[in-house]
C-alpha cells in the first residue's frame, strides 16, 4: 500500500471512489472529465456563499476558483458547490430580516448535507456576509473534516465631501432626511457614494467582526481576513488556503483540535478589543456548541469585561476594515493581546503552527491611529458589555464602544412596542420623548421568529440626533453597525415568558453598563403577579415553512440560538465514518 492509497483508506471519499462496487459512482466522475488519478485523490469541498443578492457575496465565485487551484497544486481534487446566504443590508427593516439568523443554520445544514452526501474529505469555506461566516465555521466544526475558512473581504469605503462612508451612513441619513436635516438630493448622493465596490460592509460590523474571529480562533490563515474584496491579493490568500487544507488532510489536524475553550476565549478577546458586533456574543456560543463545548453569553461577556478596547473602528470609532488591514491587520491586534498576557498562545491553527508560533513571525507594531498600543487603550474594558438583572435573568448585551463612561448609565420610563414596525413608525413620527427607554419585544429567536436586527430603528434615532437621549432594549438583535445605547439579546425572550414580556409603558428601567445591570423597578411579587396574568406568546404569521420549523427548534440566545443538541449529543463524527 503506497502513501497515497494509505491516505485515501482513512478518508470519507473512499466510500465513493474505491473498489469494484464503486464503478457506478466513478462513472459520474468520468462524466465530469476527472481522470483516474483525480478520482483517487482526496476530495475537497470548496463551498461558497456566492450569489447576486449583494456586494458581500459577488466576488466569492472568483475567489473559489483560486482556492481550487491551491487544492490542485497540493494534490487534491476540488469539488465546488454553493449554499445560500441572506444579506442583512438587503433584509434590514422589513420581514426579510426574519430570514437572516435562520440562514446561519441553513448554511451550516446545507454544507453538512452536501459534504455528507458526496463523501468529501476536507473543506475550504468562503463566506462574505454576516451569518454566512459563523454558518460556514459551524459546518466545519460539526463535520470535523480538515477545514480552512476564507473571508470574501470587505467593501472599499465610499467617499463624499472628503470623508469615508459606509452603509451605516446611509441608514443614518434616512433619519436625518426624516428630521428635515438633509434634502432628497443629499440623501441620493450619500446613497450612491457609500458602497463603491464588491465586499461586505466596511466597518467593524458583524461580517468583519466574524472575519477577525476566524483568524483569532485559528480556522483562517493569518492576515487573510483583512484584504478588501477587490484586491487581487485575496486570490493569493485563497490559493494558499487551498494548499493549507491539503496539508491538514495529511496531518489530520481537524477543526475540533483547533476550536477549543482556549481558542474561543482568544476569539472573544478580539471581538472586545476591536469594538466588534454584539452578534459575536451570539455566534461564538453557536460555534462552541458544534464542538460540544458550553461557552455561553455569560462566558463571552466575562471576557469582554476584562479586555481593553484599543482598535479604533467604525461604528464606535473612526476607521474601516481597509484601514485595519493597512495597519497590519488582525496579527498586530493579536500580538498586542499576547503582549498583555490576554491570549492563549498554545492553540493550534490551520497553519499547522500554534498561535504563538504564528505571532513570532509578525514584525509590525501598532500604528497608534487605527491600532493603539494595548498599554494606552481607548478604554480599559471591551467595547461590548454583558448585562444581567431582574429584566434579563439570562443576560443581555450592549456595545459601548464610542460611548463615554458618563453616558453608560441610563434610567428612564419604558415605552413598550410589540414589534419593530410599531417602534419604527413611532420613531419616524417622533412620537416618543427624550429620556425614555424604547422597548421592542416579541423579536427573539422564537418569538420573531428569527431575532431580527433593529438597525433601521436605531439608525433613524441616531439620524434624528436622539442616539444619546434615549435608550433601546429588545429581545431581538442589533446590527454590528448600530450605535447608541442599545441593549439586545434580552433573555429569556418575550415568547418564553421572560420579564421583557411583562413590561408596561411607564415602568422605570435602569441600564448600567459600568456595573453590568439591566433592571426594572418592580418587585419580585409584582413581576410574579404579572406573569400569572400573562396571556402567553404573541401569535406570529408563520404557521408553516422554514420559519415555522426554526421557531419550533430554536433555543435561547444565551446559548447561541441553536437548533440541535450539538457536539455533546453526538454518537458519531462524520469525518470518522
């Protein structure tokens, strides 16, 4: 038995390529022009979320071709396939946003089914928009075949009147337009200038946050998350990822060797120090769940609290993803964390080296503009904070990057809305008051269904100049582009009878991001009395189809809003079949 045959004998694709009984299967491969040699090589799935829905995904098809070249160069046979993605910038502010978080599960599920159905041995996964990044990483950990993640890259910033623009500026311009501060023509100028190229939204919103996570957790090659989508260097990263996955096939280094409690903590550090999206607190527990690791919102927020915030990125700061890349990218950020003893350096990565060994090769230093030295951070604690209290027994999360400490405590009367549409209509009509806490409920994972993001509402508030004058809480989510004092993931959600379901307009709510508290000025007895009178979950308009199934299966945001029992309940691992 030669080395090549020995390798194939332990890989899943032997079930479709080896032996006389697999002649019918091989005939299909011959039909696609594969040679005998290609058929008997390891099969590498090259999965992308390419589509024409939005600029986030449009470059992924080109990049997949480069990844396939790398696989071929290293002795593998690439098999390209695509999966869905729902792009939040298009889905935002209407019913389409209910599909967004559910699409994360669909991506993980469809990649799993494709890999299982065709017995592929390894995976290169390319993703471009918010939920497709964690969805692809979840599939990798679930399958546990050698895998390398590739981010499609960020969009280039728009330019108008001498300043950079992102899509966040367009959402906020809508609020300014509603307030009469800008004209139709000015709104049109911003709309046309904000998004000038392929790539995902350019600030430290959810896509770029999870791209940074892919490097910090060890599933992506160093620096690969940084180059904007139009840069030709992205193709070089893709080719290198194809070669890297074949090295992993030979060494049998798998995602669950890489995704450990320690690497998840490293990833959470990077979310915190970059002022990343609150959605990091949802996706990291979901990735952990696939490996059978319990890593909850509480664990994520504990790390957030002990991590300095030192990377100055939009929306809390001034710079975009392109600027971070040009300042040295995630490796410089990781090196600063390591300098302060905040990184586990013994974690394996897809390079075949440990995190510490990778960082030994990094020679750059913080530029003091985009990346500050960790000794002189922007703030001493992370840009994202966890909250708990009698209004959120299961926790909640708030992004404080860019919010001065004196503005991180807010007490005011609740103004309760039963859904996002009602709240947005009230904001548009300005039928709310300064000093209020806007409450949007029935938008949790099950109650929405789909845990919608509230960017249209929060951006309208910011555009009206009210971002610091009101607060907002919800059992739904916020976009990574959200700014202002906005609390999401309040749990238990209203559909599960959490305290947010029991609130009434006028109840006094306190949000204290310094002490980590979210509370309502009601006694336990009053809350119990209201719970006894609660009529039950608000009916939704989804009695069939994908969202009905999602609502029936989805769990708490505290554990990542997952839909199956996870790695802890497995009786087998696909890669070992």
